[in-house]
């Protein structure tokens, strides 16, 4: 494929009801409108054939499509008529009559009208579990004129495994069909999958009611949600590999959004310091993610409902930065902070060691000054240090280090002075109020890192950031908190934030909470220079049900995620882990 070539792509949003003919007409309108605007590919919303609400399995079966039926055949014909790719999503019945399966299926039709790719939904949400069957195999990466393409839908983008698997298998474009009223799909879950995987994402959502008209009032009352909040959230969008939304539809109303994209840009996985984010992945470390869910090691106490957290961003570099940090840490501890976080190598500009020859002396001076600042307090302080064995995060209390976490993933900017990555495990520490992990900035970029922390029962992560790209602060960290149900306290040289788990979470909330349109976005307190304080909620990490029968962590499609642990082509076979499951 010509690396400089651009293609026009589209996402269509429209309303879907119970009338099959009207739903098909909406699909055809979307395809025609995209073609009229010159698009070579169009993505349609999830469940185009029927509302995703059924009284029983028989009704779901009756509404489902079958290969080349009166719903699918016209869509294929329209793709061929315009000579474009069409990504459709429907419920699909298949198999022998006495053992029919009903799946939520993404279907990709080629410019000749042939079906060239099918991916059944791996992660069903809420009532979808009542009448639909999950995928039994991972969806394909499909070769097209635009490049390699992956298919997914809605809930599969609220957690990281499906999109990550497609990206590491080589997809440059990810096509997402949605059936969602959640406002944080457009603001967070859609664009982050582009940025963290450095791929293009084309996402189409619905508008209009997502539930039967005769049920909306009862359902909204039961959920404590205004009826209008149960309409599809629209805002279909096209997202570049850096997380920039290059085209977005309106919140309401039928629309087609288009953009000219260069798919080959997704082949470049380099971060701003030159690190290839995919080349430094550690597949052997991720084995617990693709293993059967097991309980995390028990937390001996009772997690606190609320504790104070602090981000400290000192000014300057060298000794002035250390003095300022000690002053701010002392202030945070005196104001009741239980967890305090400093940027990566905070006394060096940009978190890059300026004089490797003084690394050991630097580390000793920093530890001495900060231990003194913690005297008389019960606070824990997270920072990173240049240790003889390499770059490491340290969790410190008034008596000294209680945890030393060496960097897991390699990075170009730390190679000049020591080992930049290669630690064999993510470690945790139990405080009186909750379980903590210290995560270095180059590790936080990889979604697998904080997924491992969630599997180990971490409720609060201290993230020490160095040089960051814009998406890491605006999308990456909020998503890590949301998808893992974990508080994040992040400090960086150019920014930071305290991400607190909301007390009211998911689709089913108490009547005391006003529904804000989001399902899992954390409460974010941005951290400016100096000292920032905010509460986090460790106990909330115990609730991971975003909807009925939909656990954000244990509900991951672990059986179908082998791509996450497959060795990179040409890489040596990794040694087996000594402890393949968390807690063993």
C-alpha cells in the first residue's frame, strides 16, 4: 500500500427501532450518503436490524438476520453498487435448527458486495447476556485496499483487550459500531483506543431511543435515569492514531461524518522519545490477563471509603527542586494526605537524568531529604530513583522504602544511564487503607500494566510520569482508572491529576445520584504546579459491575486474548513466569 495515500472514510449515525424495513432503509440512507460524499468505507451503528431489547430468546431469534437474507442482501448490493466497504452490525442467527446461536455480529462487506470479514461480539453487556451468545473465537484482521482492518463493537471498546489484540495482530484501522447512551464513549472510550494502539478508529453510534417506546418510562424510573438520557448519544467520530478526533457528528440527529485519512500512519508506533511502544511490550508478563479469573490476594483490613491524596510538582531542578519537594511533601503530610506522588526523577528537567555519574549520590540525598519530610506522619510517598539496577519507583514511609518497583518496559530516554526496563513482576504494597502499586510513566502507557494491577487487587495506583504525549494525560490515565476501577494519583513534569473512582458507578445507581450521562469516567482533579490535594475512594474498587453481569475486569474475554501474549515476530521465546497468576 502507498504510505502517502489518503482515503475518505465515513461513520453514519441514525435511529433504529423495531420495524425491520425502516431499519434497513436507514442503513441504505447512511451508505448512500457516505458514497455521495466520496467515502470508500462507511461504518454503521450496532444492532442495525432491531432494538437491542427482547422479551425472550424466541423474540431475539425471530428478529435476527441470517446469511444473505432480506436485510443483509440489500446492504451487500448497496456496497457493490457504490464500490465501497460497508461495516454493518446485526444480531445473526447461525448453526443447526436445534442448536442455533444468536451472536452480535460485525460484518464487513467489500466493494464487490462479498462478505469479507465477520467478528462476533466477545463482551456482551447487561441484558445482551440474556438472549445472545458470546463469540467463540477472536475476530479477524481483514486485508483491504485501505490496509489491515479490525472489527469491534461498543462494550468491547470499554475495556482494552479486544482492540489491543487487533492492533498487535497488525490492524491499522479499527471499526467500532455502538449502541450507547453513555456520553463517555465519545469523550473517552472511543478516542483512547486509537491513541494507546496508534491506529485509526472509525466509530458509529446510534441516535434516538435505544429502548421500546412502551418501556422507556418504566425502565428510566427503575434506573433513576431521565428518559431522554436513554437515547443514543450520537457523536460518531473518526480518530487519528494520536487520539485527535478529526471528525465528529452531532449529539442528536441522523448524520454522516467523513474525513480523509492516511491509514499507513498507523504503522509508526514510536513515542515522542523514539521508543517503539509495541516493540517494548512484554508478552510474558501479561499471562494473567489471558488466564481464567482468580481472586486477588485478600486485603487483610477494610479498605477506606475515602482518603486524601496529593500530587506534588516542585519547581526548578537540582537542589532547589529537592528543597521545594521536601517542603511540599511536609505540607501534604501535615494536611492529612495518605498518599503523595512526585513526578519521575523530579529533580531532573523532563525526568531525564542529566549526570549518570552522580546517580547513586542523587538517590541517597533524595531519600534522606524526603524521609525527613515524612517524619511524624502516616503518609506514603511515591517517587522514582536512579538505582544501580536501573530506573525504579519507590514507595516510602517515614521509616524508609516499603516497595521498590523496577521499570517493566524499556524506553529510549533512559537507556543512556542504566537498565531502563526488564523487571519481572509488578509489585504491590498493602497500607492500612488500601492496596497500592507504583507505576512508572513508561509502564503506564501500556494498558496491560494497570490491568495486571487490577488483577492483583490494587485499588490505588501512584503513577510517576516523565515526558508525556498529550493523550496520556487527557485520555490514557482516565481510561486506566475507568476500565480497571482503580484510583490513580499521577504526577508529571508538565501535568498530572488525581483520578478518583466515583461513588455512583455504572448504569444502575441510587436514586440519590443525578445521572451525568457517563458510565465509568473517574472524577478528575487536575494538578497544577506545587501541591494538589483531593480525595480518592479505595473501597469503590471492589465494585466492578458496570451493568448487570458485566464485570469490567473479570468479564474480560480472557479465552480469546492470546494475541496479547504472543511473542513478537523475530523475538526470542520468553521464559515462563515463575508466578503465572496474581497472588500465587
